[in-house]
C-alpha cells in the first residue's frame, strides 16, 4: 500500500520517530493505545487516516500533546517540500 497523502506520511513519520525515541516497539505503542499493531504500522506508513480520538490516544501514549504531534508532522511535511 502507498501513503494516503504526503500529509499522512509525514504524520506517520512523526509518530514513528517519537515511538523510537521513547524506545517502544509498534506492539508496545499499540498496547498503550488499545490499538492493534498492524493498525499502528499502517498509521506510521501513512496508509491510515487516523481519527481525532486515536490521535489523542497516540499522543498520550507518546507523552506529548496532540498539537505537538501534529506540529511535528507539519514540520516534516514542510521539510519534505524544501520548506522550513
């Protein structure tokens, strides 16, 4: 499967980077969120359109605010376009 959009891919990358920085596997993050590991993998690959509720759950499990998670995704997206 390919990413749903560059924005989805950037958000997934942000989640992956934060998960790895926290020393968590996809399975551990999924357990903390009450999600399935394959769903988390799909989010990280940008294949899934994550709901607001699940975004909040992911942010809480990563110990960041949802706004920080979105901002990181936006920064990665902008950087991918040659922006900031």
